[in-house]
């Protein structure tokens, strides 16, 4: 998990990851979401596949194209 967090933190510092987190429940329905910038689906798939937790089989998931329509000001204040 430490390598997973470090990978996402590095991408956040580079401006690639916009948002990363997980649900707070601890049962099997728990999941995480990472919203990141990629020039195309091939690059997005590479970013996802390069995650140490994905490579190790700890996490599985899917990449979906996403377009931001609105961003609330409160999201910037959420974790300050």
C-alpha cells in the first residue's frame, strides 16, 4: 500500500492525478477512485497498469474516459 500511495502522490505532484481516495467502509464493497489526466486511452491504461498495487494484483479495476462538467469551490477547501 505504501508503494501505491507513493505512486499516486508522485503523479499528484506532477499534475497528473487530480483526485484520489477511497470509500470509508471496510467491507468487501469498499473501492477507490482516481481521477487523472491522460492524453488518450492508451496512456490512461499505462498509468493505471504502472500502479504498483495493480502490478502486484492487490487492486483490480477499469479505466473509464471522464469529462469534468462542474467543480465546486468547496472541493479545494475540503482537506485544508
